[in-house]
C-alpha cells in the first residue's frame, strides 16, 4: 500500500501520508510534515521546538475524475535566535506555497490551460477533469504567469495591429531573427516608439512597414540603424496598381462579350468624364470638382486619370455556369438556325448531360455568351495571370495572356514591367540598381497608377533598397499579428489591454 501511494501521489513525496479517505466525489489525503528541523525564514537558524499545530487544506491534481484535497498538519515553531521571529510556520517548497490553496503542480496545470484559453473557456475546459475554478480565478492565475525577461534584439521587427479597427491601434515588437516577442506598446504613435527605442539601446536593424510614424520614430531615436521595409507591402502595392491599370484598359482587352457601351451606366460615365475634364481644363481643382459635381473625391480622381472615356468601360464579369461545357454546341446550332427555340436547345444539351434549368440557359443566351470568342474575363483574373510565374500557368492560360497583353501598348508595357519587378523580390545584391532602372522605365510609359507607386517608393527609398538586398523581413511580426487576432476574438472585447499584452508576450 505504501508503494502504491508513493506512485499515485508521487507529487506529495515531501509529506508523510497517513491516511486516504474516499468521500464519494472527493478523495481526501491526510498527511503531516516530516520531523526534520526547519530553518527560520529570517535568520536561517534551525529549530525543533514546537509552539503548536494547525492544518492547511490545499487542492491537488484530480484523480479518476474526482477532486483531490490534501489536509496537512503543519507545525508552528519557536525561533531560537533572540530578536528574530518569535514563532514561524514551516513551509514545504514544491508542495505548500505561502498563501496558496492549490499545490504548485495543480497551479501549473491550470496555468497551461488558461495560457491558451484565458478565462471563461479555460474554466469550462478545466471542469472536465474535475478542476473547479471561476473565470476570475483563471485570469488571476494567467496574470501571475511570468512573461519572458525582456531583452534588446539586434534585429527588431515593428508592426501595428488593431485594438478596434479604424479607431485604436497598438504596436508589437519582436526579435526578427528568433521570432521572440519583445514588447507590446499601447498605441502606434512616433513618440511612444521613440521613447521605447531610447530606453532600450542596442538595436542595429529595424524591420517595419511603410508607416510614416514608425519611420519618424526610428529616424529620431536610431539615426544610424538600418531600416528595412516590409517586403509584403512592397510586393502587394504594385500588384494593386497593376489591377487598376488592367481595369483602366479593359476596353482594349475586354472582347469576351458585348460590353455595356450604350447602357445607362455607360452614358453616365461618359457624361461625368466630360464634366470633370471640362472643369479641370478651366483650372478647377479636384476637391472643387467633387463639390460642384456632388461626387466623392476618389471618384473624381478616377475620372481625371483616364485620358479618354472609352477606358472607363469594364469587361462583363461572368461566373462559370453549368452551360459553359455546352457553349460550342449551342454556337454551332445557332449558326445553323439563328431562330432555333430555346426549349429545343435545352432538350439537346440535356441529352449531352446538362443538369441546369431553362432560365439559366435563357440568360446565358441573352447575355451574348454563346457568340463570344471566349468566356468573359474580369480585370482581377487578368491581373492574376500577369502576376503568376509563367512556368505555373497552364498552356491555355499562357495563350490567353499572350493575346491580352498585345491588345494595346500600355498592356504590353505593363506585362514587361510586372515581370521585371518580380525578379527583384528575391533579396540579392544589386537589386537597388535594378529598382532604379525599373522606376525610370516605368515613368516613361503611360501608366498613371504605377507612377503613383513609384512616387511612394521615393519617399522611403532607403528602406525599400534594404528590403530588396538584405535577408531580413517583417514576416515574423505579421505572424504574431495573426495569432493576436485569435487572442482578441477569445477575450479582448471584455478584458483590458494589460491582459492582451500579457497573453501576446506569453505566446
């Protein structure tokens, strides 16, 4: 029996177990402290003189789905040193902690759960193995978990995340080499980050996004540090500019269906284009044009960038349908007999395997998709083909792309610029010189959206050059932000920033 008790309650080995009682849903362990002479916590003198006894009740790890309670008889002893404590109560580190009602191993088990699930969810999960705590106790245990000791990294990653999107933001700092969390700041202002950088010297390289506040803070606090731009945004921003350029030239490549050139929307677009350009020719500014025409400023900018109203035409955006596999048969039948009834076509393609409705077939025909040379393309799909590596495109996709890029000189230039920019995304020496050449070639072409992107590069050129030539990046910080979103969904709506910061650093 003693051997069995030693195996089952091995965590209570510093105690002398005297009895184990089975009280239905509760297992009660009666124990006492060993007879050794404990040390006085103040002077360190051993004492064997007992002043009195009292009991302590602590919870231990559950067993067999039942709670375990340990009742320990503890001695109060008299200190032999004059002027020291008159009496003191003996402690057993690892079993009985001061002022605690749980053993350290049970506290550790609770901490491992609430570290991942926080208050309510942690309390619900712990109730399954018969550990009964409230959500408030779970949060107190979580906040008592020690966070890693802060150290100053050589390569610092800086990025912001939303506490309340569009209203409040915070800043997370990590070691860009080891992905270790360093600190979380309550806002994303330049003064807050500058204060942190001045208080923690030793940072040599800073990886950040294109935020002007972060750039200003680093410039003031670390003028000699190397600033590395976020490679993700350097890749994403030209892709968005390419999408706008493709959409602006949809009248050139959009031959997949009858574009709405004579509809009400097309007439409205042409009228607005003429009104905007008439005002611009008379020297009226963009904001004043928006006020006079009762349009949004961004809408006026879009009309102002387009040199001719035909470029405002968008290619029709059709989703794949059940009729697509039978388009060749429908085209052939309508060429033979233009007046063939729709029910007749429906019966024919149903024999070939069509499972859709007659209304779907009727819409497909009236939209002009049967006579189209190919399924209609959206600007986003064309842009995806442009941004995809040629060796990853299928043969028919590559053939289609080759046809689209020769639709107009601007599309041809855009395709070449996109491919040459993609070659610089792998960090290597000399990419900064290639970027200069790329910017010069871009500004020669009639691509206003790419011109806006190149002007943005000029404002932060040193950080962009470092991102294209050095191996450091801000991907680890983006990963921390992704995990932070999960934490926020679990608990941040009803908790404080201090708890959110604690959980991020524990991660």
